[in-house]
C-alpha cells in the first residue's frame, strides 16, 4: 500500500482530535484490518496536526494561537503567511517522508482550514490563498477529508467546557459562522470531502468513519 493522507476538518469542537485517536487505534488493530483485507499488514499510522505538527511548527502554533503580543493583533496577511510557513515545513519535514514510507497520515486540519478561516473568516482573497496553499504543499492534496460538521455554538461550547480558549476561539460568533460557510462551499466542489454529522455521539461518528475507511482501504 502506498501512503495516504487523510485530513480532518471543521469548525472548533467538532471532535476531530477525538476521532483521529479512535481511528488511529482502529487502524493499528491489525486483526480488524486483516478481516477485510484478508492479509496481515505492517501498517504505520502517523498522527499530526496543523499548525504544530513539527518542532518548528510548535513554535509557530504558540505564536499563532497563544502568544501574548501585548495587545498588538497579528494582522490577517501575516497570520496567513505563518500558517503557510508551518505547512511548508510540515510537508517537507514530516508528511512527505511519512507518505514515502507508505504510512497512513492522519492530519488534524490542512489546506481547507486556510480557505475557511483566512478566506471566508478573515475575508482574504481566495485566489491568493489557493496559490499560497499550492506553494506551501508543492501540490500535495489529501486522499480523503472528513469534514466534521457541527453547529458553531455547540462546537464552541464544547471547547469552552474543556477549559482555556485560544485567540481564534475568542473571535466573535459571526467569524465562526463564516468559517462554517467556507466548509459548506468547499464540500460542494470536492468529492473527496465527506461530511459527517458531528452532533452524533462519539461512537456513532467513529462507526461512520470506519465504514468509509473500510471501503477506501479496499479501493486503494
Ligand atoms: N487555523 C487557521 O486559522 N488556519 C489554518 O490554516 C489552520 C488552522 C491549519 C487550530 O486550533 C486553530 O488554527 C483553529 C483554526 C486555526 N482555530 N482555533 N482555535 P486547534 O487545533 O487547537 O483547534 P481545533 O482544530 O479547532 O481543535 P479543537 O478545538 O480541539 O476541537 P476538535 O479537535 O474538533 O474537538 P475535540 O478536541 O476532539 O473535542 C472537543 C471537546 O468536545 C472535548 O471535550 C471532547 O471530549 C468533546 N467531544 C468530542 N466529540 C464529541 C461528541 N461527539 N459529542 C460530545 N462531545 C464531544
């Protein structure tokens, strides 16, 4: 099997991190996997995220989400470039080498986040973002994207109940609504983006993800 990039997207609190961990465990359960592939597999699963999937990325993540810049706002274009820098490094340092080894890479957020947050959310030019995404990825796209679609307020409440919230989570509700619209638009034009109703229970969502993965693994 050649490596595959599987991305999880959506507004805050949709359960991406939770579902990625469950999917990782399921994929690594070779008995489970062997059942429908009828062979034993030495499978490598890499879990990563944007921003912050590498050591350099962790520094950029801190700057983007939590840095105390004494009341000075990171400006929208600068924010866009910082996400692109994180991605360019992430691709070359971690994602590409993992895919070349044949790993399944589960990535929490990727290029669609930039279109949804910086494009629809912040209102930056979508064409510019697409060009920048292309430069950052070198043309690499996901093999499958799970879009965990949730009502913005429900998602934000889940995150708030968890504790401290970051800079973007503190942004007004209209911003998050625009981000959600961004995902809705993206899904219309991408057959590799699968919408999952993230209001369901953790278990139900994982069942749906596994069902899709079963089919995809056979197809790949
Ligand atoms: N960003 C950007 O602007 N541009 C870009 O290009 C990129 C990113 C790449 C990353 O933050 C931020 O960067 C993000 C976009 C921006 N905005 N913010 N803030 P992050 O990685 O820290 O945040 P996140 O990606 O939104 O993750 P999250 O807030 O941790 O949410 P999640 O991963 O989707 O959910 P979770 O951690 O699995 O679950 C959240 C809580 O809900 C937790 O208490 C769970 O136990 C609970 N949960 C999960 N599933 C369920 C279900 N099904 N029912 C009930 N409760 C549930």
